C-alpha cells in the first residue's frame, strides 16, 4: 500500500490517498442492479435472484 497526501494547488492539505497494489480478489462477490441480485464465486454464478418489491423475500 502506498500512502500520499492530497493537496490543493496552493499546497493546502485536503486529504489522504491510499493506493493498494497486488491485492487478491475476493472469492465471493455480491452485485446488484435495481431489483436484481447476483452472488458470484470467482466467475461462477451462485445465486441470481430478483428481490421482491416489498423486501420480504427473494425469488
């Protein structure tokens, strides 16, 4: 990980930047778009679902 300061043009410090390199990808990921939900393990789909309009379940 590389740490660096973020500064304005006049040199005023405004924040901190962290750059992470060579990190392992997570084995399990959750993606969503609208009412759709995708649970994937690496490149394999584990669950593909539509969340009910009233959040009481998944189909």
